[in-house]
């Protein structure tokens, strides 16, 4: 009877050893080969996509011939109780010299509108990357309204600090 119990205990252990053996002999090398293949193939696949993206970007960007830099924008965002602040610097891509002169003369008005706009946003709203394009569109609309015509075609944030 003792021998039956001993044999019964040895069979599951032998099966477990067999499973571990197959996993280590077959599974582990497959895992290593798969990982190595991904390591070497992913940069090649990513490289092709980034080349395509770079071509698309080059085709959509206009040359920056005339720009106006707006510096010194520091605000306390809404509901920050003065404990948080944001610093911005913008570059406005303008259509021509005539527009540039109009915007330079109205720069204090622009700064006031931009400060008012950014103060109306919460820290969370300012921190959301998904809203960056919306902010740019709003800035273009505000600037065009101040200029009295379609003056700005793009906005670039050259400084964007939330503290």
C-alpha cells in the first residue's frame, strides 16, 4: 500500500518535470528569438513611418518669412488662488509687412487679450496637450480680430511653462 502511494506521488512530479522541461527547451528559445526579432525589426518599421511623416510635414508647412514674437506673458490660471503661474512666449506667423506693422502697433492690445485668455483657463486645461491646437486656433482668431483682417496664419509656442 505504501508503494502505491509512493508511485502515485511520483507520477504528478514526473509530469510537472516534463512540462517544465518542454517550456524551458521550446518556450524560452522562442521567446528569446521573438524578442530579438522585435528589437531589430521595430526600428526599421518605425523609420519608414517617420520618413513618411517628415515628408507630409514638409509639404504642409509654409515658410516663415514674417514673424512677430510676443514675450513676457505671465499669468495666474483660473482657480489657482495665486499659487500657480504660467509663462508663455508666442511667435505669430504673419502674412506681410503691412500686417506686421499693424500688429506691432497693437502689441499691448494683443498681450492684454492673450493674458485675459490664458487667465480664463485652469491649470488642468492649460496642461492638456489635446487642447493645444484649440489654443492656437483661438489665438489666431483673437489676433486677426485685433488686426481687423486675416493677418496670422500660424502660432508657435516657443515657451510654455506651468508652475
